[in-house]
C-alpha cells in the first residue's frame, strides 16, 4: 500500500500512551524505562520525567545496556540503537541510527577491560550465535555454538575483553555455558563446557552475581533455581579456565510463584523474582521466602532492575541499601525500598503484668492510642481492669479498675485518642480523658440494662452514640471543662428491626443535623433533622429518614467514613459501597472494586488521597491500598475473630495490635515509601481492554481540559479515566474511578446524553449475559452512580409461561452480550420521560430490545428477534425524528452480512403475528448487504446529509466496505435504497477491529497489524470512492477497539485505540 501525504491532513500526533513496560535500566540517579518503542528518562531520586525519545520505528525495546561512560544500547527484536546519556545535560543523545541484525537479539553487553574495545559490544541471538561488533569501525566477528537450536533466553554473564561467557537457555530445558574464546570446537562451532539440567519448562532468564558466584535461572515451570559456581579459588571468574574447570551445583529451588517466572535479581542478602502472576517475591540466600507482594494491578511483571541507593556507600553489604524497580503490563513503574519493603514482619507477644491483681486474668479487648500516645496499647481485662502498655519502655500502667466491668466491657476511643468511653452490662458509661495525665474519669448510668455498643461519631470528639437492647440508641453531646465531663442528651434514635436488633456496628455523624448508622443486619440507616431535646420521652424518638437494607449481607456493617461529601461503608461481605451526601440525604452511587483476597473488611482509613481497607484473608490481617490495588502490609495473626486495632500516623508508621491465645501481640512497619513514593509511573489496568467509550470533556480553563472515557476489559472492572491535556505540559492519563460488579469480561459500552441534565447514561455488557447501567455526573466532581445490574437470563422469566415450542428462546446464562446501544425514547411528543431503549447483540444469534425506566430503575425485555444462525458481533442505532419517530438498528454478524431493522416495523410485525412481544420472532431485515467474507468486527454509521447515511464496516477478511444509503419514508412506510458501494479488499494486513467516520469526508480504521489508516471518501456522480491518505503506527499490541471524538473548543479530533493498553492521538485536518 502506498502511503500518501495530503495537504488537508496536517498531522497525527501521539498524545498519551500506557502499555507494557518491557525493560528497565538504572544509571546513577537516572532510570530508563522502555515502553513499547520509546524510552522514558526519569530522575528516580527526584521522581521527575526528563525526556521521552522514540528509539525504534516499529519494534519494541526488550533490553537496555549502559557502560560506565553512559554509552547506551537499546535493543529489541532484530534492531539496536546507540545513545549516550550524560549527567550534565540529563538527556539521551543519539550516536547511531537504527541498526538491523539478521536474527532475534536476546542480550547485548559492552565489552570491558580493554581500551581498544571501548566501542565494541557482544550480541547473543536466538540461534545461539554470538557476534562481536565494533560499531565505530563497522567490523564484526561471528561465533556459533555447536548446539545450534532455538533459544528462549540467553545472557552474556561475563563480557571482559579476554573472556566472554554465554549462558543459553535451550528448548530442551537446559542451560548451556560456552565461550567464543574456547579452544574446544566441532566443525568450527564452539562446544559448550557446562550443561545445567533441572528445569521442567523453558528457561526465560539466566543471571550471574560475581560477588556471590551464584547463577539464578527462571522458567516456565514456575521456579527460580540457584546454582553455586564452585571454581578454582586461584582463578578469577573472568578467566576461561575458571568456568571450564568449575563445578556448578544446584543450591536451591524456589517455588512460590503461581505462574511463569520472567526474571530474577541477586542481592547481597537476598533474591528478588517477578513473574506472570503479578507477584514480587523476596527470598533469602537459603531459599526461604521472606515476603511476597502483589502489584501492577494483577498484570504480568515483565522487568526488574536493582540499584544501590547510595553511590558513595562502602562495600559492606550491611551499609548498602538497595532500590528495586519493576515494570508491568499495566504500564506502571514501581519503586521498592528493598531494606524496608521486604523486611520480615516482627510480631511481638506481651503478657499482662505479673502482679497478684492480675492473677488468672487475661486481656479481652485491645486498642491503640494514636497521635500523642502512638506507642501505647490500651487493654481491658476479664476482671474489669484497663491498663496501658508503653511499647518503647515496655512497661504497664494501670488506668482504671471496676469489677462492674468484669467479663463484659465495650470500649470506644475518640478521634486522635482524646477520650475513651467504656460501657458495661449494667448500663453504666465511663468516660476517661486520655489527654489528662491523671486520666480524669466520669461514671454515669444511661440504661437500665446492658450497653451493646458505643461510638464516637465525629472527628471533634463531642458526639457519642450509645446503643442498648432492642435498638434503643441515644445520641449524647460530650464536653470537658473544669476537670470534669459534661454529658448532654441530644435525641433518641430507633434502629430498624434486623436479625440482631440490639447491636449497631458503625456510626458516623456528618454534621449536627445528620447521623448515619450501620447495623448487624447489614443495613445503613440515615437520620436527619437532629435536634437537642429536653427529655427522653417517646415523642422525641427519631426514626430513620431513609434505610438501605442489606447493603453488606447478614454479617453486618463494620465501618462508615466520610470524605469530601462522599460516604463510604464496608462490612464483612468484603465490599465497599460509595454514597454521595447532599442536603442531609445519602444517595448510593456504586460499589468500589476490591480484591477477592480481602474477604472480611473491618475498617476504612484515609491516607492522603488513598483509601486503605483494613481486613482479613484467612489467617492474615491485611492493609489494602485502593490506589495501588494491592496489599501494603500483611500480618499473620490467626484471622478476624479477635479483638484488634490498627493505627497509621502522619509519618506512615503503622502499628497493628491484636489478642491471640490470651496474650497481646503487636507489630510495627514503616509504610512511608510504599504509600507515598512507590509509584514512579502510574499504571491503569493489568489486563487487556476490550472497549472504550468517550463520555464527555471537562474544561478547566482555556488552556486545560480533560476527556472522560469509560474503559472495560478482561479484568471485569469498568474504569473511568481522564485524558488530561494542558498547553505546555506533558499530557497525562489519570484514573477517576473503578467500578465493579461485572462477573465476566466487559465486551461493549454504550452511552447516551440525559435530557436536561449535565449527565450521561452508559451501559456496559459482557459475559454471563450481564448488563450494568450507570449514570455519570459532572457537578463539581465527577461521580458515577450504578442504576442497575441485570442478568438478562433472569429477565426472560415471562417466556417460561409460554408454550413449549417457544421455551427454547430462554437466554443461556453463558450467552455473551457482544455489543450494546442505548437511546432516549419518548413515547409521546413533548413527554420528557426517563425511559431508554437498550438494544443488545447476543452470541446466541438473538437480537433483543429492552426498555429501561430510570425513575423506577427497572429493566424489561421489550422485543426478542431471531437474527439468523450466526453470532451478532456489532450493533449500531440510528434515531430518526422526521418525518416519523423511529429507531433503525444496524447489525453485523459472523456471516459477513450487514443488516438494518426498523423499530416500528418490528413492533408492527410482532403485534400482527405473535401478539406477544417477548416471544422469538423471525423478521425480514429492511436492508441486507453481504459486505464481508467472514465476521464483521467493526461498524459505524453517520448521517451525511438529509436522508443520506454512510455505513462503514470492516472485518476478519481485512476488507473495508463502505455503503451510501438513502433512508426515506413514503406515506410513513420505510424504504432503504443503496445508492453506492465501495470495497477495499486489503485495507490492512490483518483483521480490522475498529472503524470511525469523521467529519470532512474522512474515516479512520485500525487493525491488529497496529496501523491506524486515514481514508478520504468522496461521492462523484453517485459513485462512492475511498482513497487512502495517511498511516500511523500504533504501539498497542492486540488492538481491540477504536474510538474517536472532536473537542468543540480546539476542533481537534482525538483517536483512542485500546488493547494491551491504551494510546491516544491528536488528529488535525
């Protein structure tokens, strides 16, 4: 295909990219990050991006090698290129053009220890061939190994001028060591002098540590193997005799990864390994697993780099600290302080004081005193004592003792450990001032029977909520003055009846007029218009103004928090629900995506912009970061059925305390680096994207705007991202929200503007015949509300009542919804209803139309049509308002047919023939065009002028088909005529997955061949013609979808492709 430049097309410029990080390399305080064919130069110490440089024309960078002078080689596939990195300029300077080899490159190393070979490097390729290149003199020497087989991995572990040692991983699961300097030859091919066996799968990497004389190999068999090189102590390891005469023994086999292991690194006191399972494992040199961290949003971790954090550090391993960097399929780069992040968690166990008063006593409840007493643990005992343990001094101090609090005591500590409230079985309440060195106390009886729970409900520590039997709750105002407490009655709240009616588990007072309570039945109750009452009469009892029943299952609500007018609730069902607070009402928005590893969430905690979830998985306590989507702290404590507490101070120093086997255990860990400094480049999603939909553009000012896009894919999460652009600054991709609820991968997303509102409705569909409906608003902040989640096989219950011959049309639960479209529909002119028509293309060859009522949030199956005998892949809707109101559906299926149906025709046929709208109906399409030999993967429709419409389709046959049709109504009867057609048989080199019609007679296509083609179409004398204008290479592997929209202010077009990542282009014409 000849690529032409056209004056009407100005440029296609890459704006944003987020895809696989394939290589990392450090040099001084610089970090080079390979993202597809471009390199990003960071100052990792200052955490700033210095430079972005395109290295190769079309291939990805797989490796980076730097010598001591800053000379840098980038290599990938069969290409390499040389730059120089200088500390003074802080930039990469080009030294050579792209050079091409005739074989796939596995590794490159600069040749050292020879002044005459400063411009030489060694290359090991996929056919076990070593080439020594002098890139300045343009000379090369080639050496072939006698074992001439395909290599899955190869490393040059020694690259001195006198000796080069190659470690090659073969398809026979062996590691071969050979050298071009070896005198042992067979047919001019070098014979390997070492062969290491043991791996049960192909080998992915081999590295060597010269200090420890250890080899480390990783494999498809999920193992890391350590090999000890036992050589002659009189010979150095950079001599050929050392390697030829050495004995290499298998030292340890490390198993902990759940999938393939890509890479490892040997440190002075441990080993790091990364793999496909998104786990970063840290081992000691004896092969024991010390720590395991999940990162990169459940994506594959492709690369690992380790560097010393102090360049002037001594050689002693005890004084040198290390920083590890990882890059993954989520497009993110993470920094890990090895000495801190991977240090073993030390659990300390303490017992009560050995005093007579504590004889046969044991701790019942423990809690941490934060802020000014952050190193203290408060413990209530079975005999009614309250004691404090100083972690630093390792001493106990008695604070309170009352036998009426024996066997039963419920505590609650206010914000910043200002006050402590204790309740007992006799209905007595004790308030203790923890800021007072004398621990001033006040005891008052508030119930005739036991106090079930106590909660400080605001940050200022002046409101206290108590709960007695049968859900009898009292809100108190607490003040402290003149060395004593003052307790004032506010109002009585009635807890709705539930399974455990006497117990409230979480409470939050947002302001003086609103209080939110969670109960053991999993319900959320909202109380509004709180007023201070003079007495506790029944007339002053307040019922909830609104109740969300069963939000967190039968095990109850565990915590409620508020931040920036957003309310968060969680429970033992492992879910976090998000609400928006406005005018003393709480509106449920959606469920926040949480890992399945966190089965039981006990508390919510904010640290900066990060929401931390505190909970349990089997016998482990976990601190889960929603920002990093991974656990940042794990403690083996025995599980959640125990008293526990957690604190995190402003320095991000974490303390966990719990009761285990009638003793108190605690551990401390510094989370400052992992919470505040671990993300150098943020990733988006570790799995493949299947579909993106542009929602709207948020304009901040004349120079800054953000395009909001919904993305769905294989990780079952619906991600709302923002493409942020500011004039004079690097564009950024920001994560706005991650919506959960889908049981399987998301295949398609459709959207529609909500009439008379600054909001959009969008629908996401995918596997398990599931549909979810959302509403996104831009009112100050961007908030998403879940309107409904529907398993469409359940919606077809009415079909079960039909005759047996119609029973077969029930939706199979395994049916996938391949595409979706939504539009607003007014049943009558001028009647602004909140009803929407949602059409779905299904894998079982049925085309279904649903009616969604936003007011009632109900979805009903409206019509059910048998499309044919093939899976429907693509769907598009056309809304016509003149001369009649109608909706036209355009579909593409695996048979290569593009069909068009009229909504009004479908209705009239169903009424005439079936008298039952949801029964299976076979209808004749209003338009039927054979456009492709096989499946239609992409479809777009656009009104050109009046009644003329352009239909573009593309598919598995690599062809682009364009048709111009006329849609006319004669006496309100629809007629569709094909005016002209144009077919391009080889528009791309592989199957086309996306097509978009732009304005000004342009259309865009993209394909798995990673090309974006721009076409110009024209109509001359009723003949349609399509001409290729320009191509742009995309850096996204396995492209799945194309989207395009125009900014109304800049009038620029934005092209967005997704697949193994996302890439955004600015397009002008």
